[in-house]
């Protein structure tokens, strides 16, 4: 089974946590256009479209920037380590999480988990894994399209 990757961007499609430019955003349930191919040798932190896997969401989703998280389709060529991957070809597919659609309780919990993860100096591997799982559970269970429909319906009826 192919590994799933994700990309975090700002509300306007700019990369968060490094990088430049602006990603093509999907329209509705259709995937976005492919980003231009990266020319030259791929290198982590230097050259390539950088994406992450589900288990590393807590390391890349900076809650202070009110992020959006998308599923990403990537090409076959990639280099990576345990927390991220740089790819030559990528496109955003489906919105997975939108900070603007999160409830206050979810936002508070995500900020707490991320702060505890980053500033807990006696963090064991088990505790770190638990933080990562709790964080990912909130992010990947949001169902943003359903929340958008609910907000639109609430606006129409009020």
C-alpha cells in the first residue's frame, strides 16, 4: 500500500515552516494542478516539495499560523528521513484539516499538545508517540467539507 503524504499551507496556499511560492489549491473535491517539476538534485531542507506522513503531523503543523492540511499526491522520485520527504512532483488533493473550521476546544487542545510536545524536556519515546497520536487524531478526523456545509446551512437559516 502506498504511503500517504500531507502538506501544510497557510489559508492562501503559502508554505508554512519554510519554502517559498504558493501551492495550487484544489477546487472542491477535485485535486489541484501539479506544481512545476523541481529541477536538479533533490535535497532535504534545500530542494524539493516537502511533505510529511501522518505520524509526524505534530512536527509540521504550526498552529500559530492557522494552517490548512491537504492530502498530497507525489511522484515516484523522493528523498527523505523519518519526519519528512522532498519530492520532485506534487499536487494537493483533498483538504484534510482547516484551522478556521476547528472548534475552540479543538484549537486549544492542538495548541496544548504541540506546546507540551515541544517543551517537555523529559519526553520519553512512549510519551512522544502518545502526543503524536492525540494530535493526529484531531487533525485527521475533522471532516472539513462537512463542517463547511454545516456553516453554509446555518448562515442560510439565520
